[in-house]
């Protein structure tokens, strides 16, 4: 089959350049218009799949170089197998949500990462040129997203949602993008305005996060920025402390302009916690607390996983038996349990937890790059892990693509220029 495909497509240069071009266009488009990014991603995925089939021997010979992307494939397969099982258990005529689309995007993301990194690392395209394109993609995505957020703020009274059209997912993706950009800049050779941008981007990004009014992101994004800036000051002595003065001023201005948003979100958080302590979970946080508790109970009941319908039925029965038949959590059970680990445990069981841990451990500790705080791949996934404590990101079809693209672009950028991998290209 491989030889037939090679005869059909004698020149692979077009595949190589098309894959890279589409890959670098996905991220900027994602924050502006999700549908456009989706179309580009699918075309990139199908071209990459065909490229993998044609150049399978070369990819296979590269072996361990692609271990970083295996968790993407594994999660996609878990979603796919569980969806087929859940669909087979669904009573006739009843509707339910499955994860076929999320599975497809994870599997295609793996294919895109596999083929794009193979093309890059095998020297089938200019490495230096691809690095510049990857850097431009991440930088443009940040600039476009920031300007679009400010535009939405000045033209609407609603929360900032960008092209993703969901405030929470916008906050998580934008936060990960900011961490990615900052760390890549810190690891890039000194360039004009580097010191200024390193201390200007954090307050600007925090302001955008505040405009999304996403409570978890407000706290976690600030924490991650602080960790990066502290590490930056300790490790990069060429970044003078004089830059801290305008940075502090920018942070103060950011907090001042978003003062009302902060006050409202802090006040609502305190009130919701007080209500829950009094037995009332009819609030965003209250329902989350109930979902986390009952999700763990559902996992204990079915440790090897079950369908979402079976889990929800069990949780509703438990709540009714414990004096909470009208719990606000019931309204969200068909969506997810607002915690990545509990969500995986409650429907995928022990296997789901193992796969999720494999994803986090591989991406954070075994991505082939030095350090964790000043490592873009690690920080992207650390932010995903932290946001996953209060929400579920890895079933979001938008976030899946952006996460995979940021990981592969970061990996390409961080490859040393002098590195020459011995790949056998057939």
C-alpha cells in the first residue's frame, strides 16, 4: 500500500509545506473565529493522515521521538471506546451526549502532531523557517486575542468570549497561550524590547482574563504569572529590575479598571460558600461542591466506569435519598461534573484516571525539555491541570485542538538549532 501511495503522490513537498502552513494558522484563527479554525484543523488532519500513510516507514524509524504525543491518541481511543459502549447501552429512543467528536479531535490532533513534528525533525522543511512561523503563530494569536477582547469589552456589556464563544473556555485557552508566549520569549535570545514585553504582557493578559469574569482563571492565571516572573528574575539577570516599576504600575491599573468585576466575583464567591455551608447548593460553587462529592461516590459505586446516564441516575437517587431531590447539581449532570479527575473517574473508572495521569505526567515531566516552570509544554499542561480542578477542559472540542497545537509548536520552537536527529527517510 505504501508503494502505491508513493507512486500516486511522487512529490511530498506539497504535503510538508501545507501541513506546516495550516498548523501555524490554526491557533490565531481559534481565538477569532472557531469555525474557520475548525476547517483548517480538519484539512490539516486529513493531509497529515495521508502523509503518515505514505511516509509511515520514515515515521516508524523515528520511534521514541514521538512519545510525547501518544497520550493524545490514548485519550481519543478512550473517548471512542466509551462512546461506542455508552451508545450500545442507551435505551431505544432516548438521547444522550457522547464523546465521538472529542475523540475524533484528539486522534486527529495526534496525527497532526506526529506528522508535523516528523516533517520538522527530519529536516524535510527549513527548521529555522518553521521555528519563526511557529513563534509568529503564537505571538499573532496572543495579539489578535487581546485586541479582540478589548474590542468586545468596548462594544458589549457581556463577558468577553472571543471566537470561542464561551467565557470560561476562552479564559483557560488564553491563559495557556500567555504562559506559552512568555516562556518562549524568556528562552529566546535577547531581542529589542524583550525586557519591556516580558513585564508588559502579564498585566495585559490578566486584564483580559478579568474581562472573562472566570473566577478560577482570575486566581490561577495570577498565580502562574507570579511563578514565571519570580523564576524569570532569578534566572535572567539581563532583565533589569527597572522594568518592574512600569509592570507594577500596569498591574495596579489593570486591577483598578477591573475593580467592579473583582468585587462582584469575590462577593459572589463568599456568598455562595456561606449558602453551601447552610445546606443550599443553588449557586455555581454550591452545585460544584455537590457534583464533586457525588461524583466521588459514583466512582466508588462503579470503580470500573459506567455510562453517563447510569452515573446520573445513581447520583439523582443518592441526592433524593439524602434530602436533596432538588439539588442545583442535577441541572449540570448531563454536561459534566466540573472537575477533570472526578469526571474521568465517574464515567471511565480506574482506567480513565490512569490515562489522565499518564497524560499529565508525560506532558509535564517527560516532554524532553528542561525545567518545569520555564518549559512551555509543561506550563501549558500545568495550567490545564489546575483549571481542571474546577472545570472539564479535555472534552472541549475547541480546547483540545488549541492545546495540541500549542504543544507541538512549543516543542518545535524549543528544539536546539544544532540538534540533528538521525531519521531514516524512506
